[in-house]
C-alpha cells in the first residue's frame, strides 16, 4: 500500500484516525457547518451585489472576506469529509498542492484584508464627515487588490519551496489538510531556510497588519470614550465589535506552530477553516439592519414598511 502511494505521489492524511470514535461525529458536524458556511457566505455576496444599500466600502470588503471563506472551506472540507466517511485517508499530490496554495494564499490575504477593514472602521468612527471622500471606490479597489496580490505572491513563493523539501519516502501527514507546518514536519532535510523565509514574510503579512489593527482600534477606543451620548457610544461599538471578534479568532489561529501541540493544532485549524467561516456571516449581520432589510427585500417582504407602521 505504502509503495503504491509513494509511486503515485499520494499522501496519507492521518487526521483524527487516532480517535476513531470521533469519525462519524466529525463527519456529520462538519457537513452541517460546511453547508452553513457555503450558504451564509454566498448569501452575503449575493445580497451585497443586488441591494444598492450595501454598495459601501464596508460591504465591499465583507464580500471579499466571504469569498476568501468560500475558497478556504471548499479547498479543505470536502476532502476531509471523504476521508472521514471511507477507509481511504489519501489525497493526491496535486490535491495537496492545491490545499497548501489555498491555505497560504487565503491566510495572507485575510490578514491584510482585516487590517484594511480596521482602517475602514477607523475612518468611519474617527472621521465620519470625510468617510466617503477618504474611502472612495478607487482606494477600496486598490486596497483589496493589494491584499489579494500580496497573499497570492506569498503562496506562489512558499508553496513550491515547501513541496520541494525532500521527504525520504515519508507520506504520512499528521493532519487532516496539507498545511505548511505539517508538510515541513515530514521532511527529512534541514528546513531552517524555508522556516526562516516564512518567518521573514510573516512580518509584512501578519505583524504589520496586526499593528495597523491595534493602532486603528486604539484611536477608535479613544474616540468612543469622548462621545457624550450613550446612543453614540453604542452605535460606534456595534460598528466595530463584529470585526474585532473575527480578528481575535483568526489571530488565535495564527499563533506559532510550536505553541500548540499537534492535536491542538488540528482542532485550531478545523475551527479556523470551518467554524470561523460559518460564524462570520452571523457575526457581521445579526445586528445589522441593512443586511436584514436586503434579505427581506429579496424574499419579497419589505420590513421597512412594517417597521414604519409599528413606529
């Protein structure tokens, strides 16, 4: 079996095979979450495209985030469901490359996009009168393009370097996806140069965006504390709290690989690539009247009229 896998270039994803009782539970749980993630993020993109009220910078960036979540979950969860359902735990070499490329791309794009969204919230709260002047469509397109180009460029560089590491016949990956740290662990050569390059690239892709997020929210907190009315403080808090929840979840996942054990790393990855994309649409839209209004409008029930009557 191992010889056939080596000759065909397949990898064996061990996943949660050391906990067989979890197999069926994970299969049905992940299938439900995957359906919710696809439905929720597709709905966000659809509503933002068809409703003019959502043609704003915030929803433009939110559409990009939803698209990233769709790419992320679709590159990993279907393969995981196949492996959980059947006895075969294999993934082809090409499939592994696609997963690695998607993970590195989406991770880089998302970090930069979250910093752009933090800057957008900074302008909305701290400079509300100049918001549409500063966050004009051309700037939004450039910022989004910068995030996508940087993330993809990082993946184009790091994916071939990671896959080119000699593995000396080792094809058992102790993970349920082809993630970079898991692939590096099965290498039989010195990987310090690849890991050093990854750490160096993490400075502009992870640390700089994190700094922008912290500085932006530092200014936002200072501005909110100066607001006199309780209603104004509540509105500013609602504007930013959803984004901060998502940032916290994602940067928890971005912790260095040696901080968490391999089992903890698996569950963190599962949480990031399935639970977070499922929660994002709900986190951003549960308290959002614009999205709710757009949804009811698409369903043919304009609640703005009923709300007006109620008042």
